[in-house]
C-alpha cells in the first residue's frame, strides 16, 4: 500500500519565486509544474492510496463506479507519486512534459465528447490518412532529400496500419526508388547518393509493400549481396555504408535485407572480412550484438555506449532473425537486466515510452521500445517446439493501457498525423511508429516455431511468427477492451515491421529461388 501526502509542501506563493525580470526561477518553474499538474488532477491534498481494498485498481473489473461507469485509474491522471526533488535541466523538462500531457489525459478522462466510456479519444483515421497521402505526395523539407525511401516506407507502413491499400502506389514507388539504386549495389537516399543500409532497408520494405509481388525484379540481388559483403566487419557487425560507421542499425538492416530476399549467407569473394577467416554473414554477429548490452541492461548502438530503445529494437529483432527468440535472446543477452531496463522506459502519468534513462517520452518509442516487448515475451514463453512443454505465454509486460492513452490523447495532431508529444509537429516518421506501437498493443504476436522437417534456409525461424487469433484462449487483450471496435489498426510482423502478408509474399517469391 503506497500512501502519498504532500503535507510538507510549502505554500504556493513561496514556491513560485521570480527573478528580477519577473520570470519564474527555475526552481519555481519546477515546483509549479508539479503543483499545476497535481491541482489539475484535484489530487494535491488527497490520500493517494493505490490499493484501498486489495483489488488491483488497474484491472478492468475494478473500473466501474456505482453507476457502472468506467473510471480512469489515477496512475494516468495524477502527478507521479514519487519524484526526486533535486532540480536539474532534466527534471525541469520532465515536469514540462507532464504539464503538457496530464491536462490532456485528464480532459479526455472527464470529457463526454470525442472519447469513449473509458475516457479514450477516438482515432482520427481519415485525418491521418489524408496527412500521409500528402506526406508521400509532397515531401515538405529539403532535409528529406537523403531519406526519400524512408518517407515512402513510413507513409506506406502507416497507411497499411490504417487499413489502406498501398498497392495503388506501385508504379510511382518504383519510379521514385529506381534511380536510388547504385550499380555497386544497394540504394542511396536519393538520386546519385551513396548506398546506405538504412535506405536500402526502407527501399526493400517499400517495394515489397507497394508491389503486390511485382516490384522485386528491379532489385539487383547479386550486387546487393556483394555490397553487403563490403559492410561486414571482422568484429561480427556491419557498417552502415562503405567507409561509414558500424553500429547495430547496420546489423539489423543488413539481416532484414538478407533474410527477406533469401540472399546467400556465404560472404561474397570480395568481402574484406574473409581475410579474417569469416565465411558467412552470420559469423561473429550474435556475439557482437551481445557486446552492445550495457551495464543498465539496455542496448547501445555500439559496444560501450549509452543504452537506447531504438538500438534495443535493432538488436532484439536481429537476434530473432538469427534464431528462435527463446534460444537467442537469453543466450546472448542478460534477460533479467534487459527486462529491468525496458520496464523503466514507460512513464506515468504520460503512459508513453522514453528512449533512454532520464529522458522524455516520445511517440516514436511506441514502436522502438514497444516493439521490443513481443520479442521479449516470445523469449520468455515456452518453446513451442518442445511437445512436452505446456505452451505458456506470458501476458503483457507493460501497460498497454498507458501506451494507448498516450498515443490517442497526446500524439494525435489536430489536423491529422501523429507527433512526438504535445506541442510538436506531426510527421510521417512519428505517424508510422506511434501507430505501429498502438497496433502492437492490439494484436499479440508470438513465435510459432518451425514445423519439423521444414527447415531449409538457416534463417527460417524469422518467418515462424504469427499474429495470435482473437478467439484463442489465453488472457484477453486489455487494449482491445479499451478502444472502440472501429479504432483498431491492422497488424505488422514484429521483426520486419511491414504487414504479415507482405512478409509471406516475399518468402514465397525468394525462398525457393536458387542463385540470383
Ligand atoms: C536519440 O535522439 C536517438 C538515438 C540515439 C537513436 C535514434 C535511432 C532510431 C530512431 C532508429 C534506428 C533504427 C533503424 C532501423 C535505422 P534524441 O537525443 O533526439 O532523443 P531522446 O532524447 O529521445 O534520446
Ligand atoms: K526524441
Ligand atoms: Zn521521436
């Protein structure tokens, strides 16, 4: 039982000190943030017991008042019950985010219009579709020139999540992306630009999504294979471009391309890593990924750096391309430490995830961090290949409700599109990844295991995942309970982050291909 009383707090007028210019001092700004949010919640002087009668106040059954109306748990509508009173730039900006998010969460929870009976706003589907159609049609910024394939990938993925048919874009996607392909293999971010593994990843996924199976002929698979061979490093990892930096994006993007196109795993003859005795793209790779786990338990871009959610996703997804999750993740990562770090990414009352310790929630981490959870949950589930093991699935290990509230209350921009957080502008990147995260609250996916005798390609396990059926027995999906039926999104493959059918289509196209 946690009880929180703020009786030791000095009166407001003492807290809100101003400097000579009449501006609030940073200490005052800091105090005000907590007061304003607490007062807005009407909680300041109340006893905030989170379990008065022993029932779990966050469970859906404990939600209804005497009139049978659902109640919003205080976790999402009140200031954090425990806070560090040391004022720093970090605590000031954190208070500021709470100050932006909390009134929205409270307003939604009390509003009677535009929200459902759980106090959750509806998805502005048509506005988001319109926003994305414009984003793909008229990229607005010169800064987008080196990320053309990304803008296409984000828009097509988000449109797919919203239920749109993206095959309409087939011809134009090919026309835009063809000039990005280089004779030396791979794709640059724009015409005449150096090949990069991240833009090549976005190209391959975009062609697969928009093509209906037709676009893949334009890929020079042999050149791609040779070029990836140049990126493979003698410590097991991959550079992101020739002469460029090596980090876990290089590893994840390369392995997505290799596995989805079923490229030979053997290193091409020109690969510099051959001089080190390596013969395969897989040599030293899981060991390299393992070295990127930090003392916090999270994963960094390169060994000995700061853990970040975006890199954690790259590493977990890459390990899940290399083998079954329950084998790979616990073999190469300290799973309890990773769980502790990953759990700390979700913030209350905001409900969203941050990317790293002491930083702010951001809608895009709904995917980068949120997308780690299905992979971890699969790693913790019993191996489906062991017939003696009861198929146990762990339930959700994060608050799907918190994430749902954050995305729908704080990340939907007024004119359509999704954003990082309130008071930021929407863009295709945030629209893609907030929706991907929201979708993963609604659809549980898991590792289904390979059928025996089927294994042929060594990376088969990457394709042995499935989206669990809604009628399956197992715990009810709390996120689906909370939103209106019309507000559900389609489901994405947890490793490739494109629709399931698109992954299957690639698999059919390439798995039986011998040679190039
Ligand atoms: C910090 O930015 C962000 C990073 C260190 C990594 C960002 C990388 C990705 C989002 C994607 C990588 C994956 C692929 C597949 C290319 P920040 O300091 O602005 O944000 P923060 O305060 O939230 O950490
Ligand atoms: K950020
Ligand atoms: Zn972001």
